[in-house]
C-alpha cells in the first residue's frame, strides 16, 4: 500500500535511489554552519559539538564526493567554487524538508486537513452549534458537509469516504462506533393560515386526517415511515405525498398551504416565511440524535472533532 502511494506521486523507488547519497543531514548542517561562520571552531560552538567531529565529517564528505568544499586557511575556512555551488543547491532542499516536517506536524495536530460530515436533517440547532465551535478552535481545517440517506452515509463511513454521520436514533450500527448526543422534539410544520397553527402543541390525533408532504429524496422515506408508524396507532392510514423538491423548497410549499409535514426541532430556528412549527407532545416524539463513525478512522482532524463531540454533550 505504501509503495502504491509513492507511485501515485511519481517517486517510487525513492528510498533505494537515495541510498547512494554520501552524506546525512547532520553533515549538511556542519557544512552550512562552517560556511556561515567561516570557522570550524565557531560552527562547533554554535551547534554544541566538537570541532574535531565536524572537521572529520566535512573531510569525509569531501572525500566521498571527490571535491573540496572549503579552503583551509589560518583564519578559518572559506568556500571553494564547488562549495558555493553545493551549498546554494542544498539550502532550498533543506528548507523544503523543514516545511514538510511543519506541514506533517500541523496535520497531526489537526491544524490542517479535511473533515467530511454526513447529515440527514438540517444543520440548524445543536449540530450547528457544534460545528461553529469546532471551526472556531480549528480554523485550518476544512469542513465538508454532505447530505444523503442514512444507508448511503453509513456505507460511506465504513468505506472511509465520510468521517462521521449524524443521524436520528440511538441503535448500534454494525462495524461502527456510535454515541448518542442530544434529543429533539418532533414538530409539525404547517402554514400560518392553517387552523391548527395557533395551537401551542399538537398530538397525532389532531393531524391524522391531514395531507402530509415529504420529499422524494433522503430523508423523505424516513419521515414517511415515521408518520405511518405514529398515525397507525389510531387505526388510520395517512395521506402522504412525495414531492420531487428539496426540503427547503418543501417548507416553502408548506407555507403556501400545500400540505403539512413533520420536522426536527432544528427547523424551528430557521424562521421560514409563513411557516409555523408546533411541537408534538407525546413522549415517543422526543427523538435522539447520534454520531456514527468507523473505529479505524485515524484522521487527526476528525479525532479533534470527536473529542469535542464527547465533551459537548457530557
């Protein structure tokens, strides 16, 4: 797998090709320090080493490459023409290596990177507050939000295409880790002109004969199943129409009187024109929300999010 990664970058066999280099990084530091201070002794003082060790290392390098890098004079050392060309070329390489170390370390500390999150309902409410706080603490991390069905999201989590998905429910998910975070009460969304819009709360018996609307795409089927499960408690089969629109457009249609729907509590914070949301009072209409992720996920930026998730809802 590692070799395939190098091939993708066009640098396969790099480790083999580098074995014939006649020096290591320590020797390069000795050369640059001697060139900078014009003295082996001063280079040793700055590096905290011994002048004899530095002198031997530089001599050995010169012998290996077959050229003198320094003129030795009584006052110290100065670069030969070959030495000037050598140091001119290795300095950018060493700067690049230092930058590579910095970038790798930043990624390990989640200062950079990407976190891919799957959502089924709106980003409003508790989930939005979590994301706002995470972005505040990790400004170098890019968050990607993906909408989709529960089934597709869980498949993507297992395949490593998503770092986590936030779903309704609290059941265990095979091959995944799950933690229940918060709960939201289910609300009925209806037009402000609807006769029930002035009610402070509703029960399913109040709306069982209404015309419900859901979206065709995810999570429309889950909402449809939820409505059927709750209404059939009263021996009625609800009228449910699936609409080929987004959830945002469906809410606008509800505001125009095109049926009613049920939504999570987060939607109450969005203030959609002409739409009133009224809570359902039954205990069964308090829905838990959970985070689901793969136990093999080693994305450091996601691990930082997971830590925040667990502290957010202690």
